C-alpha cells in the first residue's frame, strides 16, 4: 500500500464497554467510517489509550482490525520507557499485516540525543515496515532530538515525523533535519500554519468525530485554500477541553457511534465539563461539511 496517498491519519479512539473491555462492534463502526473517508488509521496511540490498555487488549485491537481486511492502511503505536517491552511488542506486531509504526520519544526519562538515537535505532532495526517518529514533549517530557533525527534519517525504515510540539519554528527544524522525509502535523488546530511551513499531512484527533470533514480540511490546508481557519481552530481546541480522548468519545457517544464514553484510568469520562461549547462547535463543523459538499 502506498502510504504517500494518505495525508490524513486518524489517531483512532479505542471504544470500551462499561466494564473496560474493548467494544469491538463500535470499533468496527469507527474503522469503516475511516475507510469511507479515505483516511489512514493509527491504532493505540495516545488517543487510543495505548499505554492504558493491557498488553493482551493491545493485541486484541490489532488482531481485530487486521482481520476485517478493510481498504485502509494501519499504523500502530509503540511507546513506553522499557526498551525490552517495546522490542517484544514490535516483534509480535511484525507477525501482523500492518503497514507502519508510530514510535514516540521515550517517556519520562528525558533521554538525550545519544539515548534517543540508540533507542530508535534499536527499534528501527527490529522492524521491516515504515516508521513515523513522534515528537510530543508535552507527554514525553523531552523533545525528539534533532541530532538523533539527522543520524536516523538514512535508515531504510525511517519514513516520517509526527510533530506535536505546537511550535511552527520547531516544525521547520524537523523538516530540515528529515531531509526529504515527510513531516506530519500532530495538532489539528495548527495545520494551516504547519502546512505553510512545509509539513505534508496531519495525524488527527478531530477526524475521529469528523472523518470526511477533516479530510477536506487537510486537503484545503495543504493546497492553501482553507477559508474557515478560526472555526477549525476553535473546534479542534474544544476537543482538548478535557484530557484526550474524553471529548471525542463524548461526541461519538452522543451520536450513537460508540456505545459508551468509557476511558481507562487514569482518565475519567466525568472530566468532561464544556459540553455546550463542544456541541455548538460540532454543529458548526457539520454545517461546514454540508456546505462544502453542496458547493
């Protein structure tokens, strides 16, 4: 599958039943929505609560997704703080017909350039599929090292970077360091600015709720045609009015697209507080999408 045909990857939520088991009927519904919209899918990223679920649940999610043989590329999240655990995880994933990996900067330890280089080099050596490196200092407590990127960019499995620092100037530095490899924006609200800086796509939370509309949004940003930037910025920011993916699951449940709002500890659905604002912006995005379809 040609991954270059997918400028939008949905960091898919993992739906759960009331008792915390994976809700597979709801998961299938979400996967089919993404297939219909023509989006790539990231399983078990932070939006998918990849570090909250058990190792067995992670395997269940991947096995279920690949078993449906949908016409979508599947990327799977890899992240933590113990390298042997991540090697064990990717070793299992190598037996699955997935298409790519998202590998996050090691969490909590604040690894430096040398530590990051050896961490990622070991993982890239252990797989045979394209890898997107993930810079998210707000979660990892340290930034993806520019020096490490420069040393890793010639690796056969180095594919791209997801840049989620919220800093356009940092995005430009990663584009330069990646030297021709793709850089994706990791913040829905910032895609217009990141697209102007040279990023080539989006890894999105918003496309969980608005799969087709976000696809249009990405295309318009990349083509320099977006005219409703304030609406998209406000709606995207509202999806982080509580810890991600609480607001996204709230909206998906309100429309009957998943059966429960359940998130796993340490997250809690009751942290959702700004329902009125989110509901109003949701209606505005739906109206925007309808207008785009009719125009």
